[in-house]
C-alpha cells in the first residue's frame, strides 16, 4: 500500500529543515519497506502569495483531501506578507478545513540537551500538550467598527462548542489513560474569563466521568505557566484551549532547552481528512539562510506521521536515531541551539545515517 504524502516546505527555515525531514523519512521508509509517494506543493508560502495574491490556490481542498498526510515545514515571512494574512490564509485553513481538531505536541527533555532549568535531567520533563485546534480564541467571529476614529471598537469572540471541546477532552483523557501516570492537567482561567472557562471546567468534569482511572488537576493558565518552569515533572498530559495550548507548547519545549526539537501532529482522529505534521516552531527569519536551524522538530514530526500511518516501529526508529545522535554530543554535528557548531545538514545527515543502521 502506498501512502500519498503532500510535502509543503513553506517559508524561511521551513525550506531548510524540510530536506532533512524528508531524508529521515526516506531512510526509515527504505529500512522498513514502506512505500511513500511524496508530492511537493509550492503553495502555503509567502513566495506563492507574492506571485498569486493569495496563500492557497482556490482548489487547495480538492488537491490535498485525498492525501494520507500533509508534511509541512513552517510558514510566515512578515517582512513581505503580514502574519495574519499568511497564517490565516494557509495553516489555519488546513487545520479548520480538514477538521484537525487535536494538536498533539510532545515535550521531552532529550539526552545530551541542557535544560535551562537548573538540575533537570531527561525523565524529569516528559509530557504532552493536547491543544484544541479548530475553535476557541482562534475565531473569525468579530470585527472592527468606526475604523480610524476615536470611537474605534475591535471585537474577536471566543467560540467554544460542546462537540468541539468534548472531543478534544476525550482525546486527552484517552491519552492520559494509556500512560503509566494517568494524570491529566487542564489549563483554565475560570477566575477571569468567567463565561467560557467555567464551562470548560464543567466539560472537563463531565467527560472525565467516562475515565475514572485518570486523575485530573486544573490550574489557571498563569500559575500553570509558572509550574511548567518550577515543577515540569508534575505533568503527564496537559489539555488546553487553542490559545493557551499554543503558548504552553512553546514554553514546554523552551524548558527542554530549545523549541527547535519540538514536533506536532495536527490530527483529524476520524481519518476523514488528512492529518498534518509540522514542527512547533515557525520560519525563524532571524536565522533563515544560515543553514543552522535544528531539523529535529521536522524529523520528529516525520516520526509522528509514520506512527499515525500505522508504522510505529519506523517512527520509533527515527526517535531512537535522533536521541542517539544527541546523546553522542559531537559539537561538529549538532546545531548551535543544542550547543554545537554544525549545520542543519550535518545533524540531519547524522540522524538519517543512524536510521539506516
Ligand atoms: P519562530 O518559532 O519562527 O522563532 C522563534 C525563535 O526560535 C527565533 O529566535 C528562532 O531563531 C528560534 N528557532 C525557531 N526554530 C528553530 C530551529 N529549528 N532551530 C533553532 N532555532 C529555532 O517564531 P517567531 O519568530 O515568532 O515567528 C516567525 C514567523 O514564523 C512568523 O511569521 C510567525 O507567524 C511564523 N510562525 C509559523 C509557525 C508555523 O508555521 N507553524 C509557527 C510559529 C510561528
Ligand atoms: C503554532 C503557531 C501558529 C498558531 C501560528 C503561526 C498561527 O504559533 O503552530 O503554534 O498559533 O497556532
Ligand atoms: Mn505557536
């Protein structure tokens, strides 16, 4: 069986880490006899926007919907296209159009990588952020009134639906139930955001009745952020609304030394549409063009994609390979964010060689 994979590098370091993601993917496919049909697309990038006046072709949905997965780099080049135009016009359309309602973001302190938190070693930080990915604070309901006048009003409504919240909570509970610690942490803010968030807490309780084996704790998002830094070992599975989950899934990886290694899976669990796999990080204009971006976020996303496609062993081999290369700690191989003076390519090649065995 052939897996059809849409490959979209995007912008900035997305175009630099993607070749290394593909190198790892192809090495694993070769070793495990997996048949992949990789189909590159140039849209969902700011270059495409500059040429066509829009981020996506009108028929993007038709062209992508029959793929088994989408492998994405990063998008955004604010120097030429405003971020809200590029991101709303691409990545956020994919997440919503393909109903990828779970954004699964593992956060793990890897061997050989130094945490900025004193005294933390691998094993101390090992959790998942499960982020609601299609609604919440990322809503298109609202508008500007009296634009440009002293009376100007700007409104953007948070939209939470019972279906939308219950399904991501159920996913998070299932994940927690499958882990040894069986602990779910909910990010709330019911003290200040006093309509949607108390209701979120109610749904956490209601859905939790189906999972008596999972112990649940809730923290307001402000102290939760503090606890990520003070007590990262408390966390196992963290479930959060779209915006809270976005922030926590940069903070978590920062606690593990670099956001350059963090992967994500934008999942449509029903399988009606393709899921999308991409690093957590963006296009990093500050380092783009230097060839020094860490490719592990992209490579780990490839591992999550293979696992999603039913090739758990191949995914695990990729994870094993980048852990081994990091543990070896050769500064000539590693990128600067993890203490080396190597390049995107030296690190990517070392990992691919390790995958091949
Ligand atoms: P960013 O993630 O691109 O960069 C933040 C910081 O982390 C920068 O200093 C960067 O150099 C560093 N960094 C990021 N990835 C790295 C890697 N792989 N290796 C080493 N260092 C890395 O976030 P930003 O600067 O806020 O955003 C830049 C652009 O990317 C904006 O257009 C933004 O909208 C977009 N963005 C896109 C995505 C996405 O495509 N999923 C995610 C976040 C931001
Ligand atoms: C992410 C990114 C996106 C988000 C942006 C670029 C719209 O930060 O994938 O985490 O906020 O979801
Ligand atoms: Mn983000």
